[in-house]
C-alpha cells in the first residue's frame, strides 16, 4: 500500500515515516517548499529514512495566503493552519498521480497550541479534503480511525499515542530506530521571526508582495524611502554581490568608488532626484569614510553607464524613521 508523507525534515516527520514503513507501507516523502523555508539540504533526513525526498515548490500559491489567511496568523506572520491546508491539498492532488491511498504527517496532538490542537487538526483534515485519508502515526491512537485503519490495511495497534510538547517519547522512539542525528523542526520558517515579518508587512502595505521582492527581504538592511521606493544595503561582501545579482534592469545600484570600502545598495521603485540623493546618503553612511563626511559612489541604472556622484552622510537620527 502506498502513501504520501509530508516532511519538514525534522524528527517528527522522520518518525512518522519510520512507523509507517515498519508495517510495510510504501511511502513517498514530499517537502513543499515556500519562499520562506530555509531548509537547503535533506541529506540527514534522507539518510534517516533511507530514500530521497521529492521537493515541490509552492511559493506562488503560498503568497496568496499572506494577504488575508482565512484562519489568521500564528505568533508572527506565519499562517500555519492555512499553510498546512494548502500543503495537504497539494498532497491530495498527488495521490492519484502516485497511486497513493492516503497521506501521512508527523503532527502530534497538542504539540502546538494554535495549529495542532484537536479542533485545528480536525479542521485541517476536513478543509484539505482528506477526511479519513490523513494518518498521523505519532498520535493516531488519540484520533478517529482513518479509512485505511477501518479496512484493516493499517494496523492501528502499531500506531502511537503521543501528545503534548514533551520530547522524551520522540527521543526514545528515535533511539529505537537508530536515529541519532536530525535537523531542527519546521526548517526555520522565516515567517515565525517577528523582525523578519516586519519586512513582509511593509511589502503588503505597499502592494509590493511578489516573489522577486521577497527574495530581497532575506538579505541586507531595508529602508522605506517612499510608498513606491525601497533601498536595501548589503551587510557584508557576500550580500553586496548577491544584491548586484538580484538587481533587475529597472533597479538602481549604488556601489563605492574604486578606493572606498563599503557596501553595495539596491534602490527599487519609482526614482526621483530627491530619493536617489537620500539613497546615496544612506549608502555612504555605511562606508568607511576615514573621518570624512562625504564620498563618491557609482550610480548605475540598468544597462546605462555607471556614473560617479558625491553624497554626504545621513544624520543618525534620520535613519530610525526609514529603517524597516
Ligand atoms: S511555520 Fe511556516 S512552513 Fe511551517 S506551517 Fe507555519 S507557515 Fe507553514
């Protein structure tokens, strides 16, 4: 019998797969990636479960959830309930393609107060269209029987009754399966970080939430210069190189002149003389000026030739109002 397993890469989804495989279920592990997931590697997970993970990008569909998620946000900008519903709907679509009879997750009853209480778990199952087709092996004995259990195709007696936030049963089970190393849960979803969330709120407030702008939110220092324009200043050489790479032909890139040490900055939005002046002042303020109050920057717009311009520093007190 075949099943699709949603994986985060953390211990719980690993254990859920191991429990299912122990009773002969053929599992296809799937990781649904959004723009906000930071997990890059699945090697540890793949080693623990003994098979490759299928990665599917759902960034575009996920964006719509951020504007007005029907079930609201968690502690920050994380729309966890709607995110799970979306991922499970996607898994349901895959069932017929892969010939799977049901879907598995590593969810544990009561582990997260908002998205894993009994009502939320029932709601997620119903809204994803998977009623009776969603098996949570780690808490299955505390949940209603799934179709596969009723039909005897899954042995309920071999499933578990984990609940709450304690980790001891998980660690003991990992030990039983010989799992000693595993990645952190949730894969570091950026939306759970309140400082990062401010950048997403700013994009939404200015109707600029798209995949290209989201990529920029992951690096640099951010400044809102006008309702239509932002400046992103690199924090180190790596970010400066990345900013140049991410610049579109409409963006304006500011870089230090040949003898000045400092970051690259990217101006995105509707430019005018005053805003470019402001962007230059902010960028120069992060340069090594050796006691001077001004310096030259190259200003380059798309394919146009880069031009040198002189900018003075911005007063420290002016930064606070612009920083996101
Ligand atoms: S933490 Fe992020 S990836 Fe995980 S369920 Fe919530 S919104 Fe989705």
